[in-house]
């Protein structure tokens, strides 16, 4: 079994759970927000798409740099060997400001963003296959808030991030709508 398969499966499972929850919402529910500074389910989904799209692209870029004998990261490996939950606890504030590149900005139908988000599993799977024989701790793609993360931590981050936003959507829905 390739070394990233368990983490790839965890990301796929988190993705499916998220999509299943948001798919239950009507379009009106998916766009509802209790305040202007709170993201709707569509906003969360669009954010997940942009953030993961950039993260996967960055991991591919870091992998190709390593193959070329270069590195995208120079510095101390402050998170070496740590699980993503510990890294997040040490580096994130309770309510972070999203980097502009990962911010929801287009809106639109929830079905579009769910489909786009689902589509990211394929390039992630291809990356896991390409990395099958690599030293995952030697390939670093920095995160804008957490700093230097190796490939294993990046895959853990994807699962963590999807679950975090699923919980945000669930809290939003529980606060506004009843499924009785």
C-alpha cells in the first residue's frame, strides 16, 4: 500500500461527509448567513475549493522542486514530526483571517461548488501516487498561517480543514434550520 493511502482515504471520507451535509440544504439554506461577517455553506464550500486547489498545486510544485534538486522552503522545521492538530493549536488564532487567494469571492450555486470541491480528489490521488516512494518529510510546502508543513502534514491538514468547515456548516444549520 502506498504510504499516503491512509491519509488519502481520510481526506476522501472527510470530503464525502462534507458534501453529504451541504447537499441536504436547499439553495436558500446554502446561501443563508446570520450576519454579514459569517460565511454561508456556499462560502465555506467555495473557500474549501480555493484553499485545497492552492494546497494541492503547492504540494505538486514542492515535489517538482525537490526532483530538480531545489526546495521551496529554507529554514527551521519547527513542526517536524507533529500532528496537524498540534500545529494548528500552536499557530492559529480562534478566528483567523483567510488569505485572499483562498477567500470566497464568486458565489453561485451550491451544486457548482460541491462539484468543484469533489473534483479535487483526483489530482490529490494522482499526487499521492507520484509521491509513493518519496521521503515525505523532505518535501515542504509552507502554509500561510502555520508555516512549514511536510507532505504528510499537508494531507493531514486537508482532512482537518474539511472537517473544521463541516463543523462550521453544521453549527450554522443547527442555529438556523430544523430538519424535523
